[in-house]
C-alpha cells in the first residue's frame, strides 16, 4: 500500500537544516493552511491547519536555501499522524507530519493556481524502511 498527501499553504518560519552523524541533511518546517468563509449571517469564519514537513538529503539542502517564512509552497509526501500532549491545556492533540517527496515554491504571480511553469520543484526519495528491505 502507498499513500500520498498534497498540501498547499505558507511556510510559518525559515526552515532549519541539520546534519546527522553520517552527514545526511535533514530539514523541518511548518506549513499553515488558512481557510476563510462566510456563514449564513455574513460572519467571517476561519479555520487553520498546521503540518510539520520533513525533507532529507538534497531536498533538505535546496529547501533550506530557497524557502523562507511566508513562502507559498505545494508539498507532496507521505503522511503520519502522532498523538502528542498539547502545550496549552491537558487535552491530547494530533500532529500531522509529512515526509516530503517534493516541495514546489509557488510563484506569487500565479495566485492560488496549480504550480507550473517556472516554479522551482525539488524532489527527494524517502529512505528505505525495514518493510521495503523485506520484499
């Protein structure tokens, strides 16, 4: 089985790159999706969703060089959900994490359309898992 998630939103802070003991680059950043709409009473309602994105190897280095806070991006990757304790209050929360396979910087001139043309797209292959090596 294979699953894939596509997220389009804005980067909330400059990505931070780190290098493992073996020299492998790793980069994490958050993407926020903000939806706004009006209800039947003409009141504006908002909904926010946050995703933690992780890129590795060449993709991590390229993202760290090219992506900054407020950059609109389109991320394609594998999703995992983990339960965590909230920083505010006692209620548990779920955190959505995406292992990025590609990150596309969306040109501001394109608006909210599909990324194409001269936009920069960077690809990465996910690391092999024990599952992959068993078959």
